[in-house]
């Protein structure tokens, strides 16, 4: 049988709690499949930093790179913890992984499952995917500050957009749109103000569009996109956007489609030169950590994305179906359930439904 080497980074806060449930589900869904997952657990995040002073060593990165895929819970300590002031876990660990492993597609689907309450009331069908660029934009750390701490301080943070980097993610988004029933792609940017980067994104979308005559393309400024996400989310199918706009839009997208506890993501290197990394959109949620209060669904749906990426489409669909059934069941149940109880309920559905 096929063997898959999976690196697991449970991380901090609710990370280990939701990853434990995701791994239960992975185990259950792959039991009948001719595939063996070999797991390596990496202790990384704020907890590791506080113990050893390390954020991500070269050895860690090399060891992780030697895997077929990565499952990550969440990393990061309590915001403002003075002991973490110089750690910069987000840049030194999460973004370092995304950049080093060339995760140029940050794939963030947003689906409002039937029966799930949305703060929008009844918004109609919500089923879109944000293709967020993952290796460029304002995230690259191209900046600096002068006269720091003085009233004359000037802090620059320059967004980097290369034709190469924009074109590859735009092509991925067109492929995704072409393979979806509605075949619609929306570029979201801020071309009226960010004329250089916006101009590049717009030019490349227009050029690539010529190769995809079946895909309907439109454009929204990012501020207007937030209006339509709230007033008419059904208008979206595939959104392609830069790293920072994509970060902000996907928290909003999560909120309208059932909440941050349901939002899954994949950091993908489509060519497979490096392992792709799957993780919930949410963070380590220190406010609820350690109490079995976190919803593990986002982590479990990240497993579905992982399985799909590995070519195990049936197993992926079974996880999604079990999650959908669980979400429908929970919307009629009165009692809130613990993190473990949600995982167990989804495992039960999987094992009760033959493959
Ligand atoms: P957060 O996503 O951790 O929490 C925001 C709110 O959502 C909190 O009220 C939290 O309780 C709630 N929430 C999050 N996940 C939930 C779940 N599964 N079930 C129920 N409720 C949930 O965002 P934050 O508070 O801004 O960040 C906390 C830490 O996590 C910071 O250190 C931040 O940098 C880090 N972070 C990490 C990642 C990641 O690892 N990918 C992503 C975002 C934030
Ligand atoms: C996310 C997070 C990260 C991001 C942070 C923690 C670096 O918010 O995965 O959405 O901004 O990409
Ligand atoms: Mn975010």
C-alpha cells in the first residue's frame, strides 16, 4: 500500500486540541484505504520558543520538507505576552514555512452548509473559494523604519508583486474557475489607489483571461468586495487576490459562512516540489484554549483538503459528507459539545457509513 509521510505541527493554544480530532478523523477515513500515513510530530510554536528559544531551526525546516504534506493546528501565544516580544512566531514560523515551501496558493473555500446559521440571515447559496497569493505582497518583510521611537519615525512596508508570482497564482485561479460549474472569476484589488501592483494584477488577469474564454471575469475594489460579501455573497465563485487582501477577506468569508470554527485552508505548492500545508484559518485562540471549547471542524475540513490534494478524492468527499451531516445535526441540537465530542461524532458517522 501507498505510504504518505505527514508532518504534524499541533502548535499552541487550541492547536493541539483541534489537531487531535483531525487525526482521529484521518485515521478513521483512511482505515479502509490502501494508504498508510506515517506521522512525525514537530513541537513548534510559542510553547517551544518559551522552552528552548527556537522558532524554526534549519534542521526543523529540512525535516519538515522531507514530508509529503503538513497538517498544522495553530501557532502563536497570547497577544501581548512580553516573553514572546522577540519571538515573532507568525513571521519566523508560519510565514517562513509558507515562503520556504513556496506555498504560492493559499486556498480558502467558503461554503455555507445547509442549516448553518449565518449572521446574514438567509443569504442564499454561499459557495466560493478565495485564491489568496501566499508568497508576495506586503507579507514579504520588505521594509524598515528610521528614527524609531521618535516623533519623526518613518516606517515603510513595501508590497512586492512580481509578474512571475502574480501570473502563477492567477493561472491557478483560472484553472479552478474553469473546473467549477459557474466558471466565474473575480479579481479583488485596489487598482484605483495601488496603481503599480494593481496595474500588474489587472494586466495579468486580462492576458490570462484570453486563454480561458469560458470563464467570466470581473473586478472589484477590495472595499466594495466587503460590501458584496455581506449583501450578496452568492455573486462570488472564485476570488483571486493578493496576500493581505486575501487574509482580511477570508476572515470575513468565514464569519458569513458559519464562523471561524468551520473555515479550512490549504497552503499549496501546486507543482509538488515542496509539501503543501493544511490548516484551519483560525489562530490559537488563547481565550478558550485548554478547555475543550474549540470547534475542531475547521481542522477536520483541512484534512479533507489534504486528502484531496494527495489524490484521495473519495476519502476527502467522505470527510466532507460526515462534516456536513454533523453540522446539520448540531444546528438542531440544544447542547453545545466539547471539542472531543465533535470529533467523535464525525468519526462515528465515517465508520457507520461504508466506504
Ligand atoms: P484567533 O483566530 O485565535 O481567535 C479569534 C476569535 O475566534 C477568538 O475569540 C477565539 O476564541 C475564536 N475562535 C478561533 N478559533 C475557534 C474555534 N476553532 N472554535 C471556536 N472559537 C474559535 O485569532 P487571534 O485571537 O487574533 O489570534 C490568537 C493567536 O493566534 C495570535 O498569536 C495570532 O498571531 C495567532 N494566529 C495564528 C494563526 C495560524 O496559526 N494559522 C492564524 C491566526 C492567528
Ligand atoms: C492567517 C493568519 C496569518 C496570516 C498570520 C498569523 C501570519 O492570520 O493564516 O490567516 O496573516 O496569513
Ligand atoms: Mn488571517
